[in-house]
C-alpha cells in the first residue's frame, strides 16, 4: 500500500471489473456461466488469497483430450496438471461461482457496488461519470470495464462502435450429470477428469464437468446462421444435433439430453490505437479494451491480468500527479500481450475447425509426433504455452515501475 487513498470509479462488474475492484482496493484505494481459469490468472487470484474459494467450487482437469470429429478418436492429450510448471492449478468453474467469489471478496474489502446503474457519459477531465437518470459519480480516476459493447469505449472514441461478426456463433449450455449417468457411453466423460474437445470441419465442441452444480458444461462453435440484426437468440437442441449430424455418435447422445440452449454471435473488435484518455484519469480494461474470440479461454484471464497490473501500479502511487504515468505504463505493459493473445485465439479457432484435407492431416500429423516442439494449436505449443501461462504480470509491473518505465 502506498499510503495515498484514491477514489476509483470502475464501470462494469463483470469478471474484469470485479478483479480490478479487489486488486485496487487491496492497494489501499476505494472503489465504488462455465469458465476456465488458467494459471496466469489463478496466480493473481492466489496473491489475493482467493484460491481456497476458487478451489472449493472448481474441478481441476487432469488433461484436455483433443479428438477427431468423426469418431472421437484421440489426436492429442495435453496435460493440465500445471501446478509444478506454473505454480498454480488450472480451474474449471461455473461462471456464477467465480463471480460470486469475486463479489464476496470485493465486499469484504469494502468495495461499494452500484448495481443496476448504467453509465451514459464520462467527463474525462474531472473523472466523473453520469448515470442514466442524471446522477453524477465523481472519483479521482475512472476505469472502463464494461465489456465488449462498451459505452465507455464509445464515449472515449466519440463515435458508435459496432463489434464485427466473425462468421461463427456459439451454443452454450449445461447438461445434468444425473442424466448423463443413465447412458453408459457417456460415463467416460464424467469419470476421466478431462476436458474434451472435438475438432471438426467448420465447428468444434468442448465439454467439461463442473463441480458442485452437478452439470456438464458444453460450448459448440459453428457457422453463424443468426439473422443480421440479432446477436443472441434462443435455440433448440435439435438444431445442434443437425449441425453435428455426422459427428461422433457419443455427441448425439449427449445433445439428446439438452433441455434448452441459446446461441450467441461470435463478435470481435478492431484493435484500438490507445486505451486511455490523454488527461490521465481514464483507461479501459478487459473486453472493453481488447475483446477477442474465446477459443483460447483467455478473455477473463486477460481481464484479471489487467486488474493485476493496475493493482500493482496503484500500490506504488504516492501522489495523484502520478496517475498519468500509472495508466500509461499499464497500457504499455498490457497492449502488446493482449494483442498477441487475441491473434492466437483467432489462430486456435482456425486450427480447430479445419475441413478434412491436406491442412487437417498435417495438423494431426504434427500432433502425433511425440515431444514435438512446434504444435499447430497455440495453447499447447510448449513455447507459446510457457509465455502465456507462465507470465507473472504483477512482478513485471513492479519491476517496470521501479526501473522508472512509463
Ligand atoms: C461463448 C464464450 C465463452 C467464453 N469462455 C471463456 C473461458 O472459458 N475462459 C475465459 O477466460 N474467457 C472466456 N470467455 C471470455 C470472457 O467471458 C470475457 O473475456 C470476460 O468475461 C470479460 O470480462 P469483462 O469484465 O471485461 O467484461 P464483461 O464480463 O462483459 O462485463 C462487463 C460488465 O459491464 C456492465 N456494463 C455494460 N455496459 C455498462 C454501462 N454502460 N454502465 C455500467 N455497466 C455496464 C455489464 O453489465 C457487465 O457486468 C468466453 C466468452 C464467450 C462469449
């Protein structure tokens, strides 16, 4: 802690905004669904004492099985017991549970929530936000953590920003573990302790068991068939079965248990030139700053890393005049890393969804080589994985501050 107490207004209480609220509050300042939490994010939550509550609600998968779409044949098994290599586990958890854990931790630190408040305007010079209804909330600094359809980003840029369609959509759903137990062919998915991923032409499906809820989490990515003006819609289990009609029969059994589902258009955003206002009292974080595709399971993790860096730098501030340097350094440290991960997530989707043919056979050939150094799936390529999961963003931020960077 620096001894100085700043009032920090965080717009958005998603996973990124909540993590920032915890980190910045811990630094001594005041702040008004299934998801995978990899070691690079868990490391930060661990520094804030949140691993016990995370572990209570999580499954720690032992591996990811990459399978062929046709018959479920194993193409590659990636070990996920990563504690020895990266210092923390890899957690599969229900979104509501991790959100609840973060809310509890933030409230225990005295973070004040304004639920149901929509930010409509920001005065970047006075660090104040105008809420729907006209109320003005003033701080010393404002952090825009309001997700992919960010109002903060539009106010900063001064024009409307529409996320770009990618040609894909995602069905997201859960199936009851008790229903799966009635089908012996599905038992291996419940008992193996793995995350399973079927790679196929223009689509992929990933599934893993959640802990306390007793549900198996499924995401199916496939070509976008939503009408132009609609980004989210109700969907039927039957349409998912049609998408995967010729796939591994195990999946038809699994999808036969689905009661209801929704589909979301997969959107992306153009990289921003910069995330902050030149006055040094406002910056974006999380999806508002660097939304990408979720295929590498790093969106929330990168938002938590943003929060880790902000908290490390806020802990160093001794005078409000240092705020512009803090926000500049934060962006300098975060932007290249998040851009690389956004690109890697896109590449990962391409590798998963190759149509049968030359490139797909080459992908599977490389996956079959024991101890191969360069793998076509970014998250399991040894060098990229070490860079992505082994990064200690808090230590990097502290070092950069001490060295006078920014
Ligand atoms: C299908 C799918 C699967 C995914 N799976 C994973 C995964 O396994 N692992 C992973 O790491 N990531 C995953 N992600 C990505 C991850 O969900 C996001 O990257 C992450 O939630 C971003 O967090 P955030 O806090 O920046 O934004 P959000 O979680 O979107 O939160 C934004 C918050 O701001 C609020 N808000 C919006 N506008 C305003 C306003 N004007 N005023 C006030 N508040 C406002 C919203 O209500 C919301 O609470 C997935 C995403 C999708 C779509």
